[in-house]
């Protein structure tokens, strides 16, 4: 106000300087006085007033200015606007008066009139930044008043006008955003915010506003990103903290829903829910672990591996339980991926995946078994044998590893037979029998190799064993006719060779039973039972060892020694006195010797049942094939 007053006074003074001084008319005072003397009767009253021509308007302008300025000082806004209006009516080129009249209109809250006066002043003097600042400020006030009156569209137009005059002012953009939100024009508001962010704003409220818009559009991933950006700019921002906690709660609920759906078998629905959880809280590694597990179960192994690696990158403590679970799931994903490749015939890819897993985990037998299967299909039997051996070193009683080793040795034996290396073929079939003694074909194949090696006794024992295990093999009877000429199956099974074969099968079956800890009651029972079975087997084996060599010769060429019938009767009596022990568990033999009504017997029976279940679990499926 003071600057305006001083400017106006200076301008008026300059204006007065350029006004020409009036030339007074010659007043013949001396002549009148000389004629009329001292009498003033004949004087005209108007002639006594000073007269001037050519400066009446400037004086009025100065007068109105002074009165208007005094009215401003006295806060008489209407009078001030009136006097400045009169002055401008007389001289419309007085720019300062437009600004002063605009101030009066501002105080009267007549923002439209104030804007018109300031625009006029800015047009007459476009280089005056003070007028520009004042005009945009009045537009801001006018827009805010319209916004409070819920006239959002006119308020938006007003703020846009102010933004055009001063585009560097962010406050006008903020008010435009508020008007667009009130008008529910969210896309236009988002465009304003994106331009503001590109300009490098440091206002946390801008990011929070965009986060709310993304939340409205159901884009939780982008919403979470902007909330984190707002908290980086202002860590104590209360509204940002509230919104972040809301998103974390939504993520936890989605994770819970995904778990329930996964238990019910709805894996696709569970995957959608866990995706929602990750979008709401992408910094929780447990969510990535869960989604990776879902991907693995859906056989989407690329996504599973990626999620497991992300989860491991997020975890700081390498010794935590969550890290261990994630690493386990990653190994499972690699293994399942390798199994998938194996099923589709991509054996080399399966080997590469399992190599990657085995660099991290060397104590899981299933990995070696699966890689051995891939090598077996490729034809690299040496590597397959090495993997199966490694698996058996980790668990010698594993049925799957023993079965695979038997098949591998069978194939290697066939290869040696084709090369006419019958001794090596016999060795391979013997190893196959060692790992899978219940498979009748192995004995048949070994019998053929032994027959070619002129080992008739061993061949006869293998044929008898094969008859005991599976008498319905097609190639068995032709070889039986060569080794046991003129004898039926029943007669062959009644020979001492067959009895010896049964003892050998029993011995191999006992050796295949899982090891039990030597400590405690169960270990002692197991050891005692095995010792008794060995003693009975040795006694029977001693009785038949004397005739085993004689039975190795074909019956048609053998000279029957004296006392054969007596020896047969003696052996039959021995068999009746000491029958061949059946395959009974140590728990049954022990329970027969204790009183069933005692408390100790009840406790021990329950413990033995538990031991039986645990033993069955040990022989169950591999953890990598679940």
C-alpha cells in the first residue's frame, strides 16, 4: 500500500510538472480604481476568483486520488473504490489507480472486479512482475472461494488460469489436482501428479496422493511404491504410515486366504490371492516362498525358482528357519524341474539342473538317484552307477536305489554277454542279485553265464532259486531241462540244492532288513534274534554241505554212493527236529515270551508298533518325489 501511494504521488507530481502554467488576463486594477475609487459595487464576484484553463481535469484526478487513498487508510473500501473509479474515468491511463482499486475490491471480496483491474494494469504495463504476482494471488483466492462453495469446475478453470500465468508455482497444480479429485476425474489428476513427479518434487503429499489414486484403481503394487517413496521423504508422515499398515493388513489376509485355498486344492485361486498379497507388501519374503511353492506344484518351475531366489535375497539372517525352508524348496524346484525334463526326454537338461542342486546339497539320496536315472537313459552307465552307489552310501537299505542298481547291473551284464565277457557278466548279475535278491530274472541270467563258464553247480543253484521265486518264467524250463534232466519242478524243489537256495535267499532277506540302533530294548532283541537265526542256518548248512558237491553232477551221470537213503532220512529227521525259521519280526518273538497282562508288556507293545511305523516311513517315498 505504501509503495502504491508513493508511486501515485510521484506520478501526480510529474503530471503537474508538465501542465502549462495559465496566462492570467490583464486586470486593469489601476484603471478601475482610478475610475471608481474604493467602491466595489461594480466588481463581479466571479472575477475575483482565480481562473485557469487547461488543468481542471488533472486537479480533479489528484483530488480523487487523495480522497481514495485516505479511504484506504481508513478501511473505507467502498469509498476508496468509488474515488479511484472517478479518477480513472477522468484519466483511464493512470495504471497505478487500477492496482489501488483492485486492492479495495479484494477487501470487499469482489475477486472478479479485482482480477479485471489487475488484468488491465498488466496489459498497460506487461513487464511489471508485481502486477502479475498480485493477479495470480487474486485468482488463487477466487478459485479457493469457488472450491469452498463446491463449484469445482469454475474453481478448476480459475486455478488453470493462474497456472498459465505462473506455471512454475506448484501450489496452483496442487489446487488443480484437488479440483479434479472432487470432480472424480482421476485419470486427469493422475496425469497432473505424474508431471509433478517428473519435475522432481520432494513433497511427500504428492506421492501419497498418487498412492491413494493407485489404490482406488486397485493397483496395489504401484500404491505400495508411492507409499514407500513418501516415507523416504518424510519418515514420520502419519497418513503414509496409516496407509502402509492398511496395505500390510490386506497382504496378511490375502496370504491367509491363499493358504486355505491351497489346502483345499484350489491352487490357481491360491496363486491369485498370494499375488495380491505380494502386490500389497512386496517386501515380505514369506509371500515369495509361498508363491514359489504354488508355482512348483503347478509345474511352473521358472517362476518358482525366481521367487525362491527373490526370497533368499530379501533375508538377512542366513541361519534363520525361513532361509532353510526356502533353500529346501529351491532344491525341490530344481529336482522337480529335472524330473519334468526327464519325463519329456530332456535328459541332458535334467543332468544340468541336478548338477546345480548337488553343488548345494550332497546329503540327499534322491538327487543322486534322479541324476543316475538321467545318466541311465543317456547311456552313460558308469556315471549312473556312481550316482546309485552314492545314494546307497547315504542309505544302504533304500529300496529305490537298490532296485535301480539291480536294473543297471542287469543291463551292464547284458552288454558284457554281447561282448562274450561271461565272467564280467556274471559279476554284474551277482551285484544285481545283491541289491535285489527277490528278482528271479537275475538268477536266470546268471545261471546262463555260469553255464557258459562251466560252473554247473552255481548254475543249478541259480535255476533252483529262480524256480522258488517265480516258476512261471518262459525261458526257465529249457535251462532246467539241461541242468536237471528228467526232473520235474516238484522234484527240483525237493533237492538239497533248492534247500540251499532257500537258505541263501533267507540270508539275503535278513541282510536287507533296516538297521536298528544297538542301544535299548529293541536293539538287543534284534541282535539276539539275528544270532539265533544265524546259528540255525549254519547248522542246517553244515548238514547239507557234504552232499552239495555230489548233487552238482547231473543225475544220469552220478553214481549213487552207499548210505544215501540213510543220509536223506537223517536230514529229513533233522529238518523235522529243527525247522527252517520263518521270517518273523523280533517284536513278535519277544512278545511271545512276556506276560500280556503286565503293564510293561502293554507299554512295550505300543513302543514296538511305533517302531514298526517308523521303519515303514523310512522305506517310504523319497522326499524329492512328493
